[in-house]
């Protein structure tokens, strides 16, 4: 409670982040180390994620492609915006 | 409690003071991240910017650069304000 909003525009809580990344290309890393790259269709506060045009990378190598994929939030280590979006977002 | 006594600092208040500055996150397992802290919530899920991820594997250290991430708080072990990069 104490912090959110104090620093104005520089503060971005996890809830703000989740709101801002829908529809954007993302990298989702699971605890297992597997990466999923694709377009983020929707997500919730549990970090459950629905992705489109998903590519599965194991040890940096493309292993699989899925048109649509659901990832259960408990497996998610992090959600990252792709480098491509660097110019658009902030 | 803590607001009555300025010498008392809640852990979350300490993290709050790190917002906007570099922080070093040590995860459970052989993973560490360094980045600028943008925000966090009650689970200590964190939004980090300009992140460097260090994975210690059998072949050595794998480094990944990331723009902006939401890090799940579930596997966070230690937070070090200031963000000294891990050098081993």
C-alpha cells in the first residue's frame, strides 16, 4: 500500500503491467526453463495466460508451434515484453 | 507500528524504497536477476526493467537480456538493493 503511486509515472505495479501487455508480443518463461514466445491474448491475476502464434523454445531451440495455448499461472516464472516492442511501449 | 517508530522498517517498506533503482534478485535454484525495480505487490511479484538474467548451468552462466518483465514472486529468495551484478 505504502508505495504504489508515490513515485507517479515511474511506478508500475504487477497489476499495471498485466493491463498494459494484452495483445503484445511476449516471452513467457516457465519454472522448468522452457520459453514460450507469442502474442498475449489474455491473462489474469494468477498469471494464467492465453497465447496465440505460440512458439516453444527448449534450451533456446524451437521445438514446437501452437496456434493457441493456455498456460496455467503456477508454472510461470516471468512474463517479458519482447525486445521488438521496446519502441512502442515506454 | 512502523510509522510510530522511524527506526522500525517493514520489509515491504524497504523494497518500496528500492522502486526506481537497481535491485538484485536471487531466486530459489541457480538463477539471479538484476534490473530496475518498477513496482511490486503483496506477493512480491515484481515489475523489473532492463533486466539481465543469469542462469547458472553445468556449462557455465547463461545471460539473457530482457526489456520489461513481471517476475513471479513464488521463487524469489533474496532481494539486494543496489543491484551488484553477480560475479563468480
